[in-house]
C-alpha cells in the first residue's frame, strides 16, 4: 500500500458518512436551509484563516524548495478563498449576525495547529491532508449531481473544479514521495492524525447542520 492509500484506508468509513450526511444531500437536492449554509460559510471563514497558518507551518518544515513553495502557495490560496469566495457568498446571503468561532471550528483548528507545530513534517501533512483530499473527493462526487440551487451549485463547482483537483493531486504525490522514508511508528502517527481530522471534517458539516452554538454565554 502506498502512504496515501494507507491514510485513506484509515478514514474510509468516515468518508462514507460524510457523503451520506444530510448537509451534503441538502446541497445537491437544494433542500439545505440557508441558515445552515450561512453557518457553514461563516465558520469556514474562521477555519480558513487558521488553515492558512497551518499550511505556512507545513511550508516551513517542507523537505525541498519546491515543496516549501507549494505549501506557501496553498497558504496564500486559503486566504484568497477566505476573502474571495466567502465575501461572494456573504454578499448573497446577507451579512447576518456575526458568529464567533464555534466549538467544532475551534477544536478542529486547534488540533491542526498543535499537530503542525509540534509534529514532524509528515505528521503535519497527514493532519492537513483531509481538508484538501476530502473536499476534492466531495467536490468530484457532488459535481455529478450539482444542485438546483445556483448558490450551492457554485460552491460545488469550486471544489469539483480541475484547478482544485490539480492542487490536491500535487499534495498527494508529495505524500507518496516521502511515505517510503518514514518509520512504521511515524506512519502510524500520521494515519491517526489523518483519521482525526477526517472526523473533524464530518463534524464541521454536522455543526452547521445542527446550528451549533456555545452552550453557555461567552464574554464576546
Ligand atoms: C472545513 C474545511 N475543510 C476543508 C476545506 C477545503 O479547503 C474548507 N474550505 N473547509
């Protein structure tokens, strides 16, 4: 098994649950309530700002000049996605009340940042990989059905687009290049990070679907 096959195997069932989640089914059949999509877009905006930092840490630890550049480019891309796509969706959805960073978003980004800062390059890579790979797979799967709702169709098209698929293939190639050099214990740690952040991906959609909120009043 290649390194990426091993990683994917650690999250295969989580991916099946993601595709079956009512949030994603609601995107493709157009039934997803706008407030759930707005919740998702707002939290994703918070998420992408920290994800960009996580990618920048991966860049700092990357093995070759080309890899440093690739992750730095993707960090820029995550900020661009946050500012561009989310500004676009917010314009369409209306500003609405600003949400703070909610529990699932905070748990996910905290885990990502802790892992990329404290782990090896391979461990950090495994932690950030579901964000790329699951969205590429979801984008591809949803693109076949698209959505009767033009707003949801646009979101699907962005992640199904060949440009994003190409970005993801490049990261997967990098993972398979370094895979053979890793010890069994490092590969096992990487697979655990991958399975954990894959699960956070499911939780992220689920939090938007449930309209998650902090359980007690917060200072802000
Ligand atoms: C939560 C989450 N995961 C992955 C992506 C893809 O970049 C995203 N925009 N948001």
